[in-house]
C-alpha cells in the first residue's frame, strides 16, 4: 500500500478525532449550560413555591391562633359567667343562712319563754297533783303506797291466774299426747321384769354354839380379837347378846370376808393368830371368786359379753351392797332389763340401754373409798375402762348430776326410778319413814291457804286440802307446783311424790 495514502488516512483519522472531540466538548458545554440554566430556573421556582407555602402556612397559623384565642375568650367568658353565677348563689345562700339564723334566734328566744311557762305550769301541775293525791287519800282513806301495793297485788293475782291457766293447758296437752304411750311402755316393762331384794345393813350377825366361845374369840388379853380386826379391817362387836357375835364394816365385801372367816374359825374351833390369818386368806379367795362369778353371771344374764374384766369384778362387788333394803346388783339387773324393754318399745337398740342400766350404779361398789357421788364415781370408772361416751353420760346423768342429753340416759333414769319406787322394792327404818311423812306434811302446811295435809301411799302421795275462799282454782295449780318444787329441793325420797291439791266449797243450811 502507498505510504502516503496511509499517512493521509492517519492524518484524516486524527483530524476527524480532533473534530469529534471538539464537537463533543462543544455539545457537552452546551448541555451543561442548559442544565445549569434549568437548575437555576428550578431553584427559582422552588424558592417561589417555598415562599408561597410559607405565606400560606403563616396565614393558616394566624387563622388557627385567632380561632384558639377566640375559643379561649369564649371559655374565659363562660367561666366568668359560672363564677358570677356561683357568687350569686353563694350570696343568696348566705342571705338565706342569715335569715335562718335570725329565725333560730327568734325561736330560741320563744322557746326560752315557753320553757319558763312550762316550768311554771309543771309546778302548778305538781301542786294540783299533790292536792288531788291528798284529796284521794282523804276520800279513799288509803296512802299512795297502800294503793300501789293493792294495785300490784291485783295485777299479781291476775298474772297468777293466767300463768296457772297456761300451766294447766300445757300439762293437759302433754298428758293427752304422752300419758297413754308412757303407761303402755312402763306397764309392759314392769310386767316383764322382776327382781329379788334383801335388807340393807352395815353389820352381820354370826351365831355361836355357846357364850363360852366369846372368851376364846377375844383371846388372852384380847390377842385374838385384835389380830382378827387388824387382818380383816372390820370391827368385831361382842356384847351381852346371847350366842351372837356382830361383824361391822361399811365395806360390804370386807364385812362378808370377815363373816366367813369368823364362821370358819368357830366351826374349826382353833382360834389363834396364825389360824386367823390362814382362814382369812381362804375366805378372801372364796369371796373374790363369788364376786367374779356374780359379775360374770350379771353380764351373761343381760347379754353383754365385752365388758372390761375390772368392770366385771367391780360389778360383782355389788352383790354384797344394798341400798334402802334393795340389793344393788339385783337392782342393776332390773334397771338393765327395764331400760332394754323400754328401748325396744320405742324402736331403739336395747343393747346400749341394757349396758348403761347394768353399769349405772357401778360407783356404789367403791363409793366408800372415793369421794363424790356414786354416779360421778361410776362414770369416771367406766370412762377409765373404755366405755363409750354415751354409756358414761347415762351413768353420770341418772341422778341429775348432769342434765340428761340422750334418749338412753333418760331411759336409764326412768328405769332406775321404776325399780326403786315399785312396791316392796325398798324399805326404810320406821324412824326415817315417820320423819319423811312429817316433813312432807310440814312442807305443805307451810304454804298460805292450806287447811289440812295428809301423806298417803307410804309417802308417795300427799293430799293438800285448801281453804276455798283463799285459794282459787288457778291458785291451786300454782300451789301444787310450788309444793312439788319445794319437796324436790329439800327432801330425799325413793321414786316420786304425787302432790294433789283439793279445793271444794260446801254450803250448809238447816230446815227448822
């Protein structure tokens, strides 16, 4: 290729490149200027728009501030109006209070005036009443105190009559509801149960073949009798009674052991200290065996087989204990059977009633050794040997040492009264019997309006004859209650005592 062409071509390319470069720079400069112009124009437009927005925002802010100011002014005006209204009401209330205070002052003054008038009138009234009372006392010939007492007496009589009527109605209603059923149950129980009884005593008599044995029993210088009393713990009474020696002790078991010991010594004929001690041991074993057998038999007869051995032994000791001529063990068996029969008739479990009845007099076996009533002693003993709280309560309540709270306790109490009060169950000395009857009659005669009193039915009934002019029918009911209550409080007696008040009026005239 021709070098010139190449050079020309190169030069041409260089020149074209330069021209292109120049043109490119020119175009770029023109675009830049145009862009700058556009930017400046845009900036100016933005500034104008910003100024416009600023003016608009300022105008809106001014409008908002103006509105807020107007609202604040309205609120302030309303508050001012409310405050003025409150001030006005306060002023009115203050004026009203001032008027009320003035009115109260006027009333206080008026009341003071009226109070003075009332005091004057009260004095006039007191004077008038005193004058009237004086006139009434002069007319009635009776003082104020006497008139008051007479009025109270009349009121008391009226209340007494009303109380008597209420008592009579209540008693009649109770009798109508319970008497028939109670009679059936008690009569059935008494018919189905029977028990033996023996005399009460604290001494035992031992027969001897001849009075010569008395000296041998006493021994040389009293050696034998001292040994006997020391070993047995009882008193041996040897007096002028022919062919009889008396054994005395308040402990029935100890007395029985002494009696058997003395009888065996008399039968053997050898009475000396060593023989006395040997015979006493044998008699003790014999009596303890009898005690155990009696307790076992009593438990067997009543169908109670889970008694504690100590309770059985204590129960057996009652075989040698009597009360008012009634053997206590037989009495306990009778009470157990009566309580069981009544419980069966009432639809209750008879086992618990029998158990409580059998153990109710348990304390009498040891009441000479422990302080307290036999009911409390027996309850403590039963509690100690595992008896249930119901049985313990029935034992403790059968003489009202505590108030009966269960049906079983009431049944045992009733059975005990039946067993003790039935005819022939108990006996007492003629002296105490006469004193009891005299005490019954004296209690009744001590009441106002009583004319005569008669103790009937061996002291189980007392008939009180009253003066009909002094005692009314209503008073008779109250009098019967008062006498019965006084007998309960002041006397001790088996069973119950019926108080019968009789009031009758008789009119007598004679044909001539």
